[in-house]
C-alpha cells in the first residue's frame, strides 16, 4: 500500500533522476526556434546561430541545418565557436556548406584556440555565398545593410558606416560596452550558452568569462541592441537544463 511517506520518498528519488535525464539526454539536442522582431514591418528576415561546438554528432548537426533551411531566411549569421578540436573542423564546415543561403560568420575563442585554418573557414562560408568576417565587413546592398565581423579581442579597423543599417557579429557579449563609441543597429553574440543550466527564478549559476551581465536574450547596451543566443552545442559538460539550444529568427 502506497503511504504518503512512501510517495514523498519515491518523489524525492524520481524527480532528480528525471531532471538529470532531461539535462543529459533530452535538452542538449532539443533544438528550439526563437523570434526577435526589432521593429514593426521589418523588411529583412534572417537567422542567427552560434556556438556549434561540433564534436561528431552528425544527426544533430543535420537537424540544425534542416531547421535553418526550412526557415528560408534571407541570410544567416554565425557568431563563433564552430569547433573546440581542430580535427572536427572539416566535418563542421561541410555542414556550413549545406546551408542553402549565404552564411556570414565571425570567430569565437575556440576557433582561435583549436588551431583550425581560417582559410578553410573562408572557403566554406564563401561557398554559401556568404563570408568569414574577421575584423572586416560586407555590405548587402539589397538590404541596405552592413554586416561587421569582430576578431576575438575587438575591432581594430572601424570604418565609417557603409550602409544605413549595421549588424555586428561578435562572440563575447561583454564587448558590447567596449566598442569605443561605435554603435550598431543590432549586435549578435554567443559564448555564454545561456549558462547551459538555468535554475528557475535564479538564472545561470555559472557563466564563462566575457559574458558580464549579458547572459541570455535581448539587452540594451552602449553599443546598441544586443541579442545573446543560447547556442547550439555544449561546452565542458554535455548538459542543458531549462536552457534549450536555439536558432533565432530576426526581423529588422
């Protein structure tokens, strides 16, 4: 016979086990799509994804590519950390090539640290019709939009705006307050992974260096509106809880 005490004891065992199973086996690849509308009647619709951290899970990578292609954006922005280990870079870049719209990317810390060839990155992103942007920009005249890509520690060659609207791709969210007075219509970042584990009502108990107070979602900063994406992959521990991986659809 199930007594109240037995029921509570069972619950005390089952609930943590269920949370642990979700964090380890379900949520890390439970890809979500979020929407960010910067103004009513926006004229361009594009996608951001970040922090791929590809480690060989080809099935999940294919799902990410299918999701992006199904959304049919005008273009795609990637804000760093394709891989942690150099040997995974060729396969990860093959998935970039499968995206059916131009992909513009800027590097994250692991893209530098792993020692992968940026020449290979440049060829893969160019194959989509996009570009790998390290301390440089491209103009999309059809959208009257300039996409600026930051190097790991900053932009050393800010130019006068080349279009009416400018989007900055960078990795460290905290850098949005350190742009030397430059401002953008939108800044896209990653790196935080949203903390990967977020405690309800409390947020992330741990965040990496370079995030500051900009852990996840939309913020107003000195450099302009900032969106911090939760990322696709995981780092350090392959866990997510209350923080699904995401692809973000942006209209501006």
